[in-house]
């Protein structure tokens, strides 16, 4: 990975909005695009200071972030590292969660 590409990607991700949803005893992190209200990346989270992984399908990257819960229950997203995907990601197990969040965001937008 060239540093410039990584830097541009990092700037893009940090400009997104981090949202937390409680669903089926799982906390789901979704990074949504403020303009289109579309979910760009999502992951599940177990604790309050977890490492989460996001899949960037456009650039074929697996991104790792640290999510820190603040005293006021806001969340800070910190970038850790990225790796290039060797194979296309398999979303089948996360599809129900993804569909749920898409519907939730559409309801909020209406």
C-alpha cells in the first residue's frame, strides 16, 4: 500500500458518521455516508473498547479500527491498520444485520 492512498482512505473514513445500534444482543457499528445515508462499512462490537473490522469492497481492503466509548456514551473511531483482501469478502452471515440497519436508517431519514 502506498502511504498516499492509505492517507486519502483514512481521511475519507474519518469524515463518516459513526452510529451504534442495539440489535439481537449485538451492538452494530455502522459508518454511514452523510450525503447519501447509505452504509459504507459495518461491523459488530462486543465490548466498549473493541477492535472492529470493516470491509472496503471498492478498494479491496480490510480495515481495522479501535472504537472507544466515552463517558457520555459517544464513540470515537480510531484507525489502526489495513490489509489488502486476497479473496472477495463473504457477507452471507452478516446480511440479516446489514438489511436491518439499512431499514433502520431509511426509517430515520423519512
